[in-house]
C-alpha cells in the first residue's frame, strides 16, 4: 500500500497537484475503523462535516466473513467503492474484487487433481465450500477425511493439543498424499506439523503434497519465526496472477521505516521480527537490545516475511492504481465541466459514488505491462497462477510458477501445467506422488467397489476369459469383436485364426486315412464279387442289389471327404444333399435285399402267388422309390432354406471356424428321420427273416448290419447337438464311416471269406441245402 501510493504521488501525470493519502487499520478493529473513516480528522463524529475532513474515496482490503456484512452495509450507505483482495465473495453493488472468487480456486484444484489423477484426498481447514462436497464426486474424487481446525487458545491448549495428536495420527495412517489446506493462516497447520519436533508424537510424519486452497501466504506468528517449514516444501497453491514490480525490493531495503509518522504497525513488527526494542525518542538512556533500524528484512525467514511481491500484495498494488486511474478520469471530466460553467474545482465536493462510473470503464496497463480492467460483473479480468513453494534449508522461500488457469481460454487450454518444473516433497524423490485409495488396476483387470467404502476404494479382479481391459482402472472388461480374442494377459485383442477341419491337421488326416481305407476295402470287395459273379454265393440274394449297395457304400465313404474341404456355397449344398440321397440308396438296397429274401422263401411254398413278385423289378422299384422320396425331401430343402457357408466365432476362443449352416434344422432332421425310417424298416424285416433256412441266407448279416447302423445314428443326434465347432463335422464324418463300415463288414466280409478261403462252400449243393 505504501509503495503504491508513493509511486502514484511521484507520477506528475497521473494525479497532478493532488497528493493521495491512505490510512491503514487492523481488521480486529474494522468496525470502529470504518466509522472513523467517515469522521473528521482526529475527531470521532461519523456522518458529520466538521473541521478538516479526510476525503474517503475507496476502501482496499480483506473481507472478513465474520464482520464483512456489517462493514459492507455501512460503506454501501455512502456508496464507497470497495476492493476486496481475498477470494471471499460477499454480494455488494459496490465491490470490485481484485481476485477471483473461491469457486474459481476450487475448480482449479479439481483440474489439478484430475491432471495428476489424485482421487483420494484429505481436507484440513476452518472453512469448507459446498463446491468441494458436491463437485468432487462428480469428477471421480473422494474425500478421505474432512476435519476442521480448532482455534488454539491458552485456556484450552491441552485439549486442542490432544486433538492435534489425533489429527497427526490420522494424517500418518491415511493413504491420501494430497491434502487441501483451507485456512486463513498457517498457525494451526504449523502446530500440527511441529508435533514430531516437540517429541509429542513418536511417529515420523509421512510426506504429503499440501494444496493451499485459497490466497494464503506463509506469514506466521512471531513465536513461530524459527520453526522449520521444510514440511511445506513442494506445496502447491493457486494465486491470482502476479508479477514482480520493479523497485519494490529496493523500496523495502532503503526505506527508513522508523521515520514514517502514523505508521503504528512497524514498531510491533520490527520488534517481533528482530527481537529488539524500538528506541523511544523521549528517553535518552541507552538500553541493550535496541533496534538500530539497520536490520535487514531480507535476513528474515521466508515464512515470516517475504521480500518479493506476493499475489496478495500485487492485488493491493493494482487496487490502489485502479482507484488512482479512475480518480484521474473523474477529475478530468469534472474540470472540463467546471471550466464550461466558469467555476473552480473543489476536491471536497467530489463524492465517492461518482467514482463508480469510471471504475466500470477503467482499463490501463500497470508498470509491468499487465492489463487491469473489470468485466460487466465488476470482477477483475485475471487468471490464476499455479505456484510451487520451494523452501531451502535456510528457510528462504521461492515461489515457482508452474502453471495457470485461464478462464477465458479455450476449454482444452484453460488449465496448463509444466510438470517438469514442479519440485515435489523430498520423500517422493522427485517422482509424481500417488494419492489414491487403491492402487491402479492394471490392464487385464477391472475395478469392483468395496462394500461400505467410497467409490474410489475398490478391488482389482481379473477379467473373465472372453474379455479384456486395455487401460488402467477400467470399471468393467470389454468383449473383443467377434473376429478377435483376448491375448494371454487379457490386455488387448488379437485376430482369430480362421480354421476348419481339414486334411492338414491330425484329426483330419486320421479321418481321411479311414475314408481311403474303407473305400479301398469296398473296391476290393466289389472287384471280388465281379470276379466271382458266376458263383452261387454271388448270384444268391440278387446280384444287382449287391452291386448297387457296394457302389452306394463306396460313395458314402467318399462323400465324407467333402466335410474336409473349405466350406463354400457348392460344398455346403453337396455335403448334406449327397449324404442324404446316397445313404438312402444304400439303406433302400438293404431293405430291398431283406424283402427279396422274404419273398423268395415265401415263393417256394406250393401254390404261392409270391413268385410273381420275386424278380429284379420289385427290388429296383424299392430302391428307386426309397431314394426318390429322399431326393424329394432334399429338393424341398434346397428351394426353401438350403445350407450355406457360415462362421462359428463362439465355440473356440482363438479361432473362427468355417462351417456349413444347415439352413433349416427341421429339413436336416427330416432327412435323418427318413433315413432312420428306412433303417428301422430294414432292421425289422431282417430280424424276422433271420431264421429262414438256407446256407446263403444273409438275413442274419443284414440284421447285425442294421443294428449297428441304427445304433450309430441314434447316438449321432445327442453327440452332434452337444458338440461345437469343427468337432461337429468330425462327429458326422465318424458316423458316416462307422455306419457304412458296419454295412460293409457285416454283409460282405462273411461272403468274401467263403469265396476266398472256403471255396468248397460256394457250390450249388450248399445253396439247396436245408436245415431241419
């Protein structure tokens, strides 16, 4: 205040022929001081003009929440401009705040926490804004503890000391490394942090990052002057933008503070700061321990007195200059109007309320080039500086600007920070402190909230097999796209391999070998029957049906190779259609064989009319009718819901299985059902004809073959439905091979054995032999 007024009075252009004066009052006597400002000089007669009047044009200073409303009411009655220099907001039409409101500071703190991902924070202070309680959870920030300081008085010192010890232990045990200080001064905080030095507690303090929530300085009480403040090293605070004013430190160093009249504060400050007594001019006696006036302010600890202009001092400096510039504009306007009327300007006639018109429109650059102006809400257009307190072993303090909060910048540029310039508390070894309730869940895990605890406290659980999480602290794991699957650590998705049951894998090779083996066996049997086609055992039981059945069995074996080829539009259609029709031909041939055997023995009875039914036509008609009916079912299937290529992305975690979709499951099971009907009919007829006499009667062989056939396909249905992926194809191939091999072995291997190894049984005599 003194420095700003001195500079203004030395400026011959700003307020020429006018000396700007000021009066400073302690806020403890603020109510009386406001009334005294409205009185005549040296007389306490408020609201009266008597004697020499101190012309009050504005009030610069702090607004104490306890008495601010009363003072505002008094000053508002006179419409006196007021310039609050702290962040407490009190609604008044005549306020010109020199710093942003508390909410702006808290929003800066929220952005700071979000930047460093501090989600578990503690709060210590004497006052709390509702914004902390309401907005912190909205940004994912939890409050570990919230404690108000109690005033430390002599009469309740020990009670408060006990409370401070409890608070100290709370700080030590808490995982919160970021602590918000919301105090008007550091008196209580320094008491709390000094407990270990006083050996009141035996626990060593843990390193904390102190976040100063308001425009609070390090000024301390005189008895705290020598206390170590290293515990506050690395603290962060938001303060209204400030710049170093040229000449301010020189002013502090060269000013004769004792020569100033009416400055009643210097004596007390000097005596407390330097531990000396200010000499009394009326006493000539020399006393030890007197102040010489040559004591150096720069030798004082930074926690007691700062030589550089702080943010709070900068606000006072700008407030004084704003009043001076507004007064200058008002004076120019008044002089112009007085000259037009031919009258002389009288300063005593100027009223404080006239200053408002000019203050609202004031805009100037101060001595360091910063623009000073007010917006439509009469708030100073300024930004917040993020300051980092660097405290050296000699207790000197250096405020390092490491970022800023600009309310008029673009949304993504409002908050800027230079993390590399921040000095953290020593215990963190210059690494970013972590302030969370639970350590971050690594990729591959997700967070699960702990019961009865804030949402910032959670357990880390591993993702399920089919899910993954690629970032830290994910609330849930994500499913990979259908064509991808989680990697081993479940931290990312990787493409699935496209596969199908082919000749290249062991199972496919094994099935292909079986197909070729049984096909070769079928060819050998067919060749044997062709070679011995004239023998009785080949001629018996309809030689043409034998050939048809052998060819159909060969095709049955070979059609299973279609299931080992890449599924395509043609292959998918041919697979099931060829399988259904070929197997129907084979089973129809077996049915024709069994019926032929029965008709043959019935025709041998005297006078039987069955002789007309025994012949090639009946057998061929049975085969054709049975096959054509199945072909009709397949045709309907093709024209309604034919099979088509499809991909199975769910059966295997790491693979996409190419497969054939049946299209219509109903039609697929109709094909199987019809084939089962033919097999059941064949088995029934063969079973009842198994005891008919004849050495070459193959009814028993047909019975066993159809028993195997029916067993295989009855077990196929549940096996097929319970299998997934390419193993469904393997089940179907195996069923085709097993049922076809059953027919081949049971029907033809006994005959081949007789033809090759027992040729004496392959004669006409054995054919006509009867069993009695």
